[in-house]
C-alpha cells in the first residue's frame, strides 16, 4: 500500500521504504532542498517542516507517520502566500538574521508556526524554540520574531 | 585603442558571452572577443565587474562565503569605488580562478586570494578590491570623455551613471563596450576619502538573504546533478586503524545500493591521504539507501596505534611535561632569576580541551571526473587546495579542474581542510560516476581536525608594589603541524603559541616555551586559533595576579599595558600590538558593564581583553551562579577593528563570535576513551541554545584605521571573561574548559 499525503498542497503517493525519514523524501525524491539536514536525531531543527500546520522535525519523521497528513516545506509555504511565513520571511530579511544560513529555513518554519499560534509571543515562547544555530544568530532571531509578530498584528487590524 | 584587450580580458569576455562570470577554461578566439564588443552585449571590465546593456552592474564575489559575510563585504569594496548603485547591483559568486602563468608554478590566481582563514579577506581586499573598482570606473569615465569629447576630469560618476559638463548623461551600460576596449591605467588610482562613501561604512544586508530564508540558495549538500550517486562512508573509529574484514552481503541487498567500495588505510606520509580514515564506502541512488546499507555492513576494525589512549591520559602527560623545560619560543631577560627571589609568585596550570567545529552543514562534496576534466562543487575555505587535491589524486591538469564555491553552512576553520573533497574524489574514481559524498553529524564530529588540546602552565612574579616582574608561559600541546600535512615544515608550536601576546614586551623577564604532546587525532584551525586558548590562559592568569596583588583587575591590566605604544608583534595576523587600542577596549567594556559597582550576592563581573588578528576585543560579563549552575546576566563586548566595512556584518560576526565563545567555553569538549571519540551528535556535543544565548551589548570603536577582519575577533576573550566572572561570583577559580562542567564538578 503506498503512503498517501499532501505535499505543498498537492496529493502525492510514496511506495518506497515506509521507515525512510520524510527529510530524505523531500530532499532526494521531491527535490525540495530548502529543508536541511543537521543532525538526524531531531536535535537541531534544521529540517523543520509543517505537518498539519505544526512545526515538526522531518529527520525523525518516518514516511509511514505522515499517511493522510498535510506537509508544507518552505517552498510550499512561500508559494501559498501563508501570512505568518510571509511576515517571518520579511522580518528575517529586514533584521538580516542569517550568517551561514544553513539553519535559517528551519528557524523560519519554527517561527512561522509560533507566530501563527501566538499573536504576541512572549520571551518564554521564543526561548522555547529549540532550533540550533551554530553561527549564534539568536539575538537577531528574537528580534525578527518580535518584528514579524508585530507586523502581522498590524496587518490584521 | 581598438583591440588592446589583455589575455585575461579575452577569457572573461568570452566567459561572459557564454552566459555568466563562470569563466570557461578554454581560451577564446579574437573573433569571439570582437563579437563581444558589440554594443548590445554585456561587457566584462576587469576580473570582477560585468556590466549588462541595461546598465545593471554585476560584481563577482571572490571569497569563499562561510557565513562571515564576504559575499556582501568584498563586493561593497568594489562597488564603492565603481560608484555603482548598491541597491540595484547584482552579486555573483565567482568560482576558483586560476590561469596559466609563465612563472613557476605555472599557475596564478585570476581573482587574488579566495580562501577563508585568519580573518584576512577584508584586510587583503581593502586596497586591492577598491582599486579594482576604481580601475573599472576610470575606464568608464574615459570612455564617456571620448564619446562626449570632454576632459575625463569633467566627467562625474554617481550610482551607475556618468554625467558630462553640459548635461550629458549615460548609464554604465551605454559605455561598457567602449570602456572594455580601453586599457586600464597601470598602478594605483587615488581612492575616495571616507567622507565621500555611499556604500562602505554603512550597514548593508547580506546580498542573498532573501534566497537564504526561502530555501533558494543551493549549498553543497543541495547539489543534484544528472547521473549523480550519493556516497556515505563507514570510517574506522580508531585513528590510524584499518579494516580487518568486511561482510557486505546484507548491505548489497538494500534497494538502491550500487556499489560498496573499500577505501584502504592511507600511508601516514602521503601528501594528501594522511587526512583520511580507512573506510568502506556505500554508493547508492539516494541518501537513505546509502545510510541503510552502511548500517547493514559488518566491519571488523583493526585498531590503530592510539587504540588504548585517552584524553585523560593525554592530560596527565601534559601535566607532567609542563614541569619540564621546553623549546624557548621567546625569551626576554631572565625569568629564572626573577622568579627565584620574588616577593609574590603564582604558578597555575590551565587545561584546554579538543574541540570539534560542528558546522551546521556537515562535510560534503560533489565530484565529477570526466576524462581529463573535473568539476568540484563543495563548501570549502580552501578552493585552491581543493583543486590541488583533486589534481594529486587523479592527475587531471589543474587548469581543467573547476571548483565552484557554493555558500557554505559554516566554516570556523573546518573547511580549510579538503579531506571530504579528497574522499569524494577517491570514491568517484573507483565508482566511475559523479559522486555526492555525505557525512552525517556523527561522521562530522568524529572525523574532525580538532582544536588542539593543551596544558598551559603560567608562572609570574610581582614586586612589593604589586608590579609584574616576570611572566613564564609553558605550553604543552598537540601540534597542528603533524603527520605530513602541508605545513609539516612549520615549527610544532605553529597555531599554539601567542608568543608576542600580552604581556610580552611589557615585562622585563618573559619566556614563552613549548613542548609537543603526542596524540593520535588530527588537529586543525578552530575560529581564532591560538587566541582562543592563549587568551584563556593569559587573561585568567592576569586576573589571578591582580587578586594576588590586591589590585582591581581592570586597573592591574591597565598598569601592565602602560603608556599607549606600539609593540612589535608577529605571526597571528598583526604586525604590531598597540597597547593604547587594547587599553581602550578594556576601558569601554569595563565602563559599559558598570565595573566597580558591588554585585548582588551570587553575582560577579569578569573581564578580558586581547589582540585577535589585527583587531582589539574585550568582553565583560555579569554572571549569577547558584547551585552550580551558571546564568549570564549581561554580556558586553567592545571591539576596535579599525574602519568597519559593513557595520551590520561586523555586528553579526562579533555577536556570533561571542555566542560561539560562550558555547565552547561552557559546554564543549571532545574526549577520547580507548582510542575512540566519545561525542557524536548534538546530544553529546552541545551547542548553545536560544534560551542560553544572551543579547550581546556591542560597542565598536569609531576608527579610520585600515580594517581588520571581524570573523574571529568575538570569540577568544569570552572564556577568560566568563571564568573571571565566575571567580568574582563564587570565589572559585576554574582553570579548565568547559566551564559549566568544571563548575558542577
């Protein structure tokens, strides 16, 4: 039985190894390389995608686990015009968050999930993001999240 | 003046006609160059600039971008003198540029230095790239002057356009073809004064930031090329070990597996292969198949010469060796005599662990070998070395080996090594297919070139007034210059001893000596090499001496530095040590943290200052310690890097370097037990988290002096400032990293 799910708003089927992590499906099979590998154990969040609207780590999510689910990667989220993602992306550019950039798509996905759930994320909400950044962009990530949430609140008015 | 194009220009013009700055390796004909001169085509002006017919300016970024910002800052240097419109300029990453030369070794760089290491990109580009921009502008101005029959002095340039004295106006595109025919002047041109800058010294965002955050940047690991296979390697976990036996029957059954190859143990004295572990490579259609098959391999390893060794034993060897004489790297006055009859004396030994680099994007490389040509796409800090390694392993002429430089997911010195590129080349050769080599996080942590391990014994004396009278720093460490690396002829303390660092030249009796410690592990360059551990030992010890002298630690340091003056300095990215600039950043950091106020119970302030690759940095921390746990309350950093090229980039680098310093100081160490590395993934080799990361209060000293690079300056003073703050908070003197572990222990 192939695994059926939605990827970036298109229906897809997967007939390969059901224990393969979603990350490798996205990168090697679907060609969506915006989602990065960092650790393979769910520790760093470089592979963060949205599954049914929530941030999840694709490197520890087997294909069998997404049967019937809705998966969105950075490419899909941007293309769909997702409002939270748009605000986060703009704030990330304005604040000039990235250094090497490798973890940043994962950071953007985690932040988009956060501000979609919380209009005004608290310091504690932001500190709860466990995505790692080796370059040490955390202060700018915090600033960008606050800025994105603010612009989204103002846009909603 | 019609066809005075240089040989270099022919190449570039042709490459442009082929659709980009990616220079083709074949030599073009005059006919193609002539075709290029047609007004409707883009024109290459010098090595770095192409101007499209619509006037848009394309600037080639020559440096390997590893997160240090050179894809933005180096083109800024060109754009300023070119008078380009920064908002509309387009930046393209250049590949490695080499071309034939009649002088030995028969090759020369086309674009100048392209590697990343020692924070040299900005200092090296400072004049060279501004001159490159000025030369292009000169040609455009002269082309305009010819067209308008006016004097070149009467042509003004601004934001990608030229203006004549009688209202003439043309954008760069209209004059690019004519300018391409003009030979640039020999020698340097006058450069703009800082007061005329529109781009330099102003905050500029990362040029490809929008692509980064939308997943649109292709990193090395994102490469997907036709016919490409993915490889992973099971490497011998014992350094210098080998394969005893392999059973690959189960691995071969996994769908998608193409080949399983042996990579035998390399000879220890080989030119390149010494960097690689023996291993078994799995070549497969995709990453998952390769990883599954690797797991299914049954390999028996032959342990290497260090199979029983451990970092615990290494530490004991180092602690024994610091009591014995070493090689005098610098020896002023007579330390022994000074220490024999001293009023106050202190003797303390600091321990610095091995560290991994842990770039977020692990090591990887794409290598395609095709007859007498090769293509390498890999994150590297050493593009020239990458080219050379592929040549050495394949015999393919160096001019036929193209090295593309994708944005790299971190460097920190790790990608100055070309081991992954060498490994991918060996696999591509055996597999007879284009190979993308993938290292997992564990592969990366366990096969690094680690920051050297060291024991630093510090001895000093004070006179009755508390004045420093002698300083004796004995370093015992694992040399980077080891096992036939290219730097094998360098002295063993290269990258381990900061012999001209403070207080050298400031105290009459000074000795820096070194002894090598044996250990079976590759060592390499880790962000702020030398400084990241030399500053820990010297700036913690300076604090200890201040307390011994019953003096305030800031006041004591200022007294040691004395009057502002330049001391000769050699070896680590500076030619002088300016005590005034160092004292200044120390004072600023002290003032901003509120030095001298009484801290709350359980809290303490700590400070440190150091010269790092031509820049002066100081950190001050306020920490709170309770129940053996450390909390950073405030983090202040003051730097003097000369004239900042891109203030936004400088801020990013110092902020990031500071957090990197905290990460390393508090949490990180690589340990070895029974010949094997104990850490693997981020669960055992911790990076600082968002929750732990303080904001960095940064103060950049305004300066008109030539800029130093900012990439490594933020890291070295963090650990000593933190350790000194912990002492102030608790009275506990920690003399080893990682600090958090020592604090709990």
